[in-house]
C-alpha cells in the first residue's frame, strides 16, 4: 500500500515525530515507521539499565512535549521516582517514559491515524519521481509513501587513524562500537584499557567498567585531552546574552567571555545562549563555521554538553587515584604486541612519538557526522540526487523548515529530515529540547500538506 507518511528510523527523533503525528493527523491518515531496532524509540542510549548512565539535561527540561514542560517529571512522580527539577534522571527511565507516552497514543485505536511498525531496514529507494518515494526493504519487501521523514541517527565514528596503521592482528582487541555493551563481559578484572576519546561516551564506559568489577588501568587518549565539565548541583538561572549583530566569530566569543565575567556562574551564560544558538549558527558564513569547528568546537562541547554532578565526582575520583589517565595526543597506529596491542601516539605539543601497551582499545571518539557511511539508503539517495551532504559534512542539506534540498537545490516537497542529520542547518539539534520542537514543526507542516492534498482530491472528484 501507499502510506501518507513514512518515518525512516527508530530512535528518539522517530518516536518524537510519531507521537506528534498521532496527535495531529486525522484517523483516515496512514503512517509507517520503518526501523529494525527492537527497542523502538529507546535505542541503545535509552535502553541502558545502569543507574549512572544519566541524562545530561535536567529532568525539568526533558519532556517530549515543548508545551508540557512538566510531563516527564510528572511521569517520574507517578511511578514513585520523584526528582527535583534540577536532578538528572537515568536514561533508562527516560526510555520507559518515551515508550509509555507512545503506548498511550496507540491505545486510542478509533481516534487516531493508522500506524504500522515495519520491522525492517530501508536499504534503497527510487528517485522520488511521481507521487512519493518507494523503498526497498532488507526483508525483501517494499513500501511507498507520499511524504517521507528521514529520522536516521548517526553511526559510530571510525578510528581516528588511517586503516593501514592498524594491524590485522590488533583488530580483534579493538571495540569499534562500545554501545553494543556485550564487550564488557569479556574484560578481565586487571586488563589495561585504552579509550580513544575523552568525552561523554568515555565517561559512560569508564563507569560501566568499574561497576562491573574492572580494577585495571584506564588510559583515555584524545587530541586535546578535554573532559566534559559538570553541571552544578543547583542550577543557576539562564542569563540573556547581548550579542552584536553581524559580528565576527571572535567578537561573539569575546562577548560571551565578557558576559561570563559579570555573573556568578558562567553556566548561566551558556544556558542563556541556547535559544539563540541555531540562529547564531545560521548567521555565520561557511568560513566562520569551519573556523569554529577547527578551533573552538572542542571547548564548546565540554562547556555546553555537561555531565551530572555526581557522575563527574565519581569520574574525578578515579582520575585522582591514578586509575584513569587522560592524555592529549594524536593516535598514529595500533599494532599487535603478543598478549596485547601497542598503541602509538604523539603527545600534543611534542614531535616525538611514544607508545603504551593495552589489552583492549575502546573507540569512544563519538559519532560519524552525516551518517552516510553506515547507511546504504542514504548513499543511494545521495547518488540519485534526492539528498546532498552539506559543505562541512555535518549532515544533509535542509532548509530552515527541515525540508530536504536535493541536487537541484530545490525543496523536495515530500521529503523532510529530523534530528542529527540536520546539524548542518541547525547545529544544536541532537538534544531532546531541540529535537522535540523540530518534530512538532515537521508534524504541523505534514498535516497542513495532507489537508491541502485532500482538498485537491475532493475538488477533482
């Protein structure tokens, strides 16, 4: 059959959009959600049951509904898990909340659009000519939809070193995707671990290792050796930042520093900037964006994407007692060394390479930017000209309404993207508070277009 809407993906972006569509579309509308993740909407991140895997945003700002800010905290309270608005709930609880909010919509069968979950992966499609796009599924079937929303997440980034600098024998000791989590059960109590990357994923994996009985040395290696900064136990109120119009990037940074000097806690300045971040990014030239990514992004990330205070305290205790070492350097090779691997790197600020031995190497360098490498579907769509990669490789090109712009640089009227794939346009579009707003806007746009299409069909009849 041909659906009115197909959502390609099964993570948070997909569930946020699905809930909004169920709230707004008429009962005669049809929706298909295509995804092969058994934990639809929760994904790996929100399926975790480890209590120290916390949200990085306070509970009061994690409602899936932008116009119902207390929805998540109310849900926690109703289940005997009341937290203060400034507290950081577990990611597992947030995943259960998402599942519950979707289930409440699904129970109203007679008063909502038809929704089909298609347990498959879309691997290819046609060129979108005519009324909609047809997808080929890895199960051997196919599916067609008049309107399509790409809600695909991004895959794990590859190792930060050329493939010919990693020996074949060493690859068996490299964990390419730490979120598979199964690797933890094979770690020896005293194994020496090398973690590539020093961000949020590194901290999650270090604490997971310790909770499962690992007591060996852990060495985290990243280019700058920067670690996320904690939230305060009690959040400061956001402070509005006065930024000069049309300013150079250096002037914007100077204004931020000046504002931070005038308040008790710089975090209030960063939080006050949040409503302006997308517009600020869109006002930068491509050269300015590129310069920001090269020179300032790493510092932005650790100040903007902070961690729960108690998580930070536990991690810092491991650093203080020497269990964890964080080093700044450039990886140059990983080679077999008998019972382990030899990690070669050049310390930052030095011209001389050095090495250390590890039993396992865990890749925590983050996510692939545009998500093209790991997705046969997106590669096909790119080849067909339905989508194109933005100049900085952050995502696919969309306009300010999240409509995809193909090779012709015209809107693909029936093709949208949501979430991380739209980072080239919106920059800040990976956290729940940003995606929920985008999902609601896309749902409204789709509803309006379906209404127009129905009107045309009625007039033709």
